[in-house]
């Protein structure tokens, strides 16, 4: 791994106090910027990376004072990283990353890559020049910060024409974590997602259920280990993960132990899911399995309404993006699934309401066009026509419009 000696990282929560920054749709730039910055500060400290925060409260800061605070902790040499956190306005969508004319794009590209992995699309990684003197940077955060490596990040648009509004409200800590990971990787520090193997820091979108599932324990075990009397969690809360009993996790608890002769395909088939869902749920980058390996299976709601179309939540999803995908609304999704908050967990199974455009059916193991047509009182020909199918072959997880 490439090592870059870095004296420290300065986190700039842009704007503040009387300077709101961009606002709209319930998002105020100075507040989102502060939340992202405080998250990064805490996590970089946890990782043992020297870090300073330009402001830790809602405070008005002049440009001159901001520069002074950026340069004070570690000086202005090239081994200081400066991260300036912003949100954009202008009706477009996606993140933009601006680096200084004096730097190469290595850190900016690493940040872009991690943001994409965290579910935010990045539209631009670039340098911006002052129109009146194109030898200079456009932003003072690049221009007036000595030889440091400043990176200005616009995490998304407050007035996005796509999904940024929901992403900025719900996923800001996921994006902050992505930048933390990018910095750690860039300077060659080992990146650890959590404090240690027995601790877990609650993130946006987590539930007791999703955390218990991830560690192969029960919600009750998790609650009793932490003395919790309610199911409410707070982002940033640190949970103790109880040691598993000597018994291996039971296979009924949505965990499958790989046996001789298994493949991802055979397991997916057996449990009515897909290879790509299994890989996503278990963070697998290849198809190879080892005997005895534990795999998480998607949780099936094997209750009352098994005929309803369902959708398995994936990384980067929000209620809003799912609603758009299925031509429904966030409110309808919340009502149908009895959701009290908009927080989702990866692997969570959502019921999808029948839309005005007709029903949606997700193909399960054992289905055929004939059996599906029969179930919905329609014909094979009609389903093929509506879905523009040229053959009778179906794949598990395929979405059919009925
Ligand atoms: Zn800004």
C-alpha cells in the first residue's frame, strides 16, 4: 500500500451562523456541513489520524478567520489535508469534487470512488480557475491555504431534480464515512469500519434487527447486552455486540452454512433469491465459497400476503428511490409496510403496492410464465407482450408487469 506521510487532516464545516449556505427542501447547507464534519472528526480520531475541526457549532466565520483556523493546527505544508464540506444548489443531481491547481487528482478521485460505492453518484472531479486570473484557483479554500491539499466536496443538490434531497437528509453519515475511508486509504492508514469487533457505531438506516442480523444474534440478546429498554437507536450510538454462544447460529435465523457441493447459484435457487442479492448482502466480490462459510439470506416475510410483490433493500436505496422505481409514493410504501420512520436496512424486504399501472411480480424459484399467468387470471401471451419477452425463460428476481 502506498504510504503518504500526513501531519494532519483539517475538516472545514463550510458556512455557519448568519451564512446559511444553500437552502431548500428542509436542507440547510451550514447544518448538513456541520453534521458531516463532526462525523468525520469523530471517526478520524477513532482511526488514530490527527484531525482538527474548523467549527464545532453554528458560528459565523469570516473567510480570513476560516483560513487562520485551517492553517493553525498543522501549518500550511503539503502534508496537510483539508476537507471542506458543502452542499450544492442549482437543480442538478450528484456530488462534485474540486481539488487545487497545485495538486494532482489522486485524493479527489479516491473520494469520488468511495462516494460512488456509498451510493452517491459523482458527476465531476475537477479544478476550478478564477476567471479574472486563470493561474489562480476559484475558491479561497484552495487559493489561500498555502501548500496544503484542500478538497472541496459538494455532496449533492438541495434542489436536486433527482434523489439528492432524500440522500442528503438520510445518508449524510454514509457519505462522511466514505470520505473517512478514502482519506485513510490515501494516506495508507488501515481503515476499520467500527471501533473494535465487540463494538458497533449505529449508522443512518440501521435498526436493532439489521444489526442483530449482521452479527448472527437476536434482537433480545443485543438489547440485553446494552441495557436497552426500547427499540430506538441514535446515529453515532455505540453498541456492545455480545459474544455469540458456542452454538453456531441457527440456520433458521436467516444464516446459511455452506456445505460441500454448494454454489451461490444453488443456494439462491433453494431460497428463492438471486446470486446478485446474495453477493450484495454478504459483501462478496467473487462467486467462490468455502465450506463452513456463513451466508446471510434475505429475510422473507412468509406471512399473510405472500402474493404481494416484494423488494429487497440494497445499499444506496432510499424509500424515495424505491417509490420512483415502482411508480408509487413514499407515503404508500410506509403505510403498506407499517414503517414509522424512513430508515431502511440493507436486506429488509418491502412490500410493493399494486400501482395504477398494474401489478408487479418478482419471479421466484419454481415459477413459470404459465403459473404466474394462472395466478393473476391472465395469459402467457399477455404477460409476454406487456414485458416484451421474446422467450418463455424467466430468471429468479426478474420483475414482471402483470
Ligand atoms: Zn457551500
